C-alpha cells in the first residue's frame, strides 16, 4: 500500500520537482559543511539561493520557453534569458553585499579584503561575476530542468508517433485480413462446387491460415519461418485450385532467424496469382524465392502475364498491394528496397529488407 502511494505521488509532476529542489539544497549544504560557521548560516545562504533558483527556473520553463515555442523568435528568447540572468545576478549580489557579508564577516573575510574597497554598484555590476559566476552558481538547476523537460517532450513526441504508427498499422491489417480471407474462401467455394476430394485438405490448410491471420497477425513482427509456413499453406491451396494450369517454383534459403511483418510477403504472392494465373488459358508460371542473411531478408516473386490480361497491374493495384506498400513505409522506413518491373509477358517483384 505504501509503495503504491509513493508511486502515485512520484507520478505527479509537482512531487518530482519538489524532490529535485530538495536534492539541490542537500547537495549544496553537504558540499559546504566545512566552509560555513553554522547550520543556520548554511540554511539561510542556500535556502535563499535555492528559492531564487526556483523562481528563475519556473519563469524560464513556464513563461519564456512557451512563448518561444509559439512565436519561434530566437532573439526574444536570448534577450529574455539575459534579462533573467541579470535579475538573478542583481538580487544575488545585493543579498551578498548588503546582508551576508555584514552578517557573517568571518566567512566572507577573503572576499571583503579583496573587494571591500569597491562601491556597491561596482560590485553588483562586475561583468566577470555577471556572465561567468552567476550562471554557474545560480542557473545550473535551471539548465538541468530545461534539459529534462526537453528530453521528456522528445519522448512524448516519439511515443505519440509510435502510437500513431501502430494505429495506422492496425487499420491496414484490418483492411488486409478480410481481403485475404475473402479470396481464400472463394477458393474453398470453387472446390466445393466441384465436389473435389481435396476439399478436406483445403479446409485443414484454411484452418491453419485462419489461425495465423486471426492470432499471429496481431503481433507487429513474426518469425520468417512462420511466414514461410503460411506461404506454403497458401501455395498448397492454389495448387489444388488451379492444378496443371500453374507451375510453381518455391525456393527458400534461411541462414538466420529473422522477423518480418505478417502477411507482407504473402500479399505479393497473392497478387501474382490474381494477375498471372486467374486469367491464363494456358499454363502459367510463378517463381518465388526467400533468402535470409544475418542482416537482410531478400524476397522475389515472378509471374508470367497472359496475353488476355487486363490493363497493366501497375496502373491498377489491388487493395493488398497498396496496403503492403504503406506497411513497408511505416515499419521499414529507409530500411527496405522494393522494385517492381513489368514487361509484356512478365511481372517481377523484388523486396530487400534490412533486419531491425
């Protein structure tokens, strides 16, 4: 119960900031125990310093940076930071000269001997102190919190981008799965009309495909072996459906266990059957090759194009082909190469994917 309460408080921004400032004060105090004469002097000196740092920090975080993010005015940002720096320096120097040194002369004896002959204004507006000592002494926590907030903002943007990408992928999968299942059920319907003896085998293969598409496809990546197993089940169905009308050559060479987005390769194969076999009167040919190395997946599918084919495949892409191109861009941005070549009697797809 206590652990849950601690976690609940820690998730609150104000609580994390409070811990940060307590840590800052503790570090200051611990490092200067031997320098100051009493704990009271330490608390007064660094209590004031931390309070001043808090004010300066939240002016920067809550006022200056939001204005810059909305206006994108770099000059205004620099001038605002310089103004904060000057105000912090003026207050800190005044506090030191008018209160700390007269109150604790033993602690500041060296400083008094060195700068005591200078006037108040000369000490307050000392350029070396203003531009070098004050930023180091007073604005360190400010820079740390700004860096933390910037990193946190980058993380949130990355998380939002990842969520958006996953949402787009889910939409694409929801489009692709019914499309693929519809085509497979059409195959089963055709065989049932023929009262084929192979219908039980088709149902068995279809069961494996359904299991894959309904459960495996929820994962962002699957093993290449599972994807190849799905391809083999699909090819078995197509061989039963088309018989001698198609000559299929499927070669695999797996040298490593890599992962790939589900249904990615199968979509190109399905496209080859749709445009290369379904319209062919004579025997069609489909050559498929999948090869993996330690860092890459190489895939190619080549199909013959019948003389009776409808308008160019590239001019009218299927839902699946358009869908898979979007998935490639989302999942393998700058890490894949897709080449599609078409001649009068041949359609070739080559896909190379760099392993994640």
